[in-house]
C-alpha cells in the first residue's frame, strides 16, 4: 500500500521551521554541558518524515528528518506514530542508526511508559518533545508528567479549531458526551467549561455565552504553569490559516529560562509579521 503523505499549509511550515531552529540551539547547549549524559529528541506524532506543501505541491522535510540533521546530534531519537505505513517510512528514514527508536501505537501510553522515563533527572538526561497532533488528543497526563520531571522541554500544538468545531459549541448542552470526554482528557479535568463559557443574564434568565479563543488559550497556559509545573511558558503563538482563522496555538514549556527566552524571541518575530 502506497503511503499517503500529509498535505500541510503555510502555518505548519512555519511551525516546522520554529522547531528546527530551536532543536539546533537546544542540541548545542546540551552537548556543551558535560554533566548531561544524554539529550533526547521525541516526536510524538512523527508522521512519515516528510509532507506535501499545499502552496507548492512539493515535498517538505518533516520534523523527524529535521531533527536527524541537527549537529551536534541528539544522543537518541524517539519517533512515534499510530499509522503503520508511516511507521514503516520512519523506520526506512532511520536506517541503521542505533540511536533511533521508532514506536507504533498510542503516543500517550508510549510516552508515559517508555519514552519519558529516558529523560530522568537522576540519570543526567534531558529531552525535547514535540507534541503535534491534528486534534485535541494529547492526554494531559503527558504534559503534567513532563512538567514535574523538570528535565523536558515541550512544543505543544493545541488544536483550537478541533475544539471549536466539536466541543465549544454556543450551546454546550448540544455537545456529544464523547467530545466532552476528549476535552476533559486534553485539559486534565472539566474546569475548561468554566473558562469556555460565562453566565450572562438575559430576558429569559441566565444564559451561557462562549468566551474567546484567546481567553481559553491563556487559561491553558496557566494550567501548564500552575498544574503541570513548567516554570517557563511564553505566551502561545496563534497559528492562522489563509483566512485568518486560528487553527491551533503553539505552546512552548520549559524548566529552563534560557530555552524560554530563545523561543519567546522566535515567537515574537512571527507575531510581528
């Protein structure tokens, strides 16, 4: 069966460039710290290793290949995907490199049980993790575990478009229970509803009104800091499509001031364009 490569918009190409630039800076910094024995690159929704640009119809290098090209190299790489054909493509991309592991399955369980333990503080290990789903299907436990480990930096794509289409309806009573459950899992509990809706007094009694995307995004940033215990979380970068609609918010979370400063500068440059 021929593999079907994902078609990506300009916003995804920008994100790939942001992650590529930071991964290079990160690897230089960690490589030069003699106390660190291992620095790990983790791609939880790795895909096939390359994409097709909607703008040019040409191949675009994906985050796994970008990471493999970083010099000095990461100590080890973990690429995860649920799709078997994409996993095969990733395995071909990895070739005979002994420091590359390709995992097939649910990234939430693989991260919690196999990959994040490779970045333990007591092992003098650190990690850079890309959580880049197409929907709100990252389990909050992954973020909270990573944050409390104090060794992992995370780029996280919160798919607000998926949330708006399937969960954050103007009338919350019309939302399917399975969609509510997805949001609860991504948020960590059901407190998102208190942020997503405000109560307004109307002619016929109290009514729930939907809040803005930016208010929800800021509340999620606060959760990453206050609940997951990441010390540094710059304001997320809204990634918009050709119509100006926000597709997702790109977050960066880190236990380190230096990493947060570098990413904030990158985010701010894109905010200004």
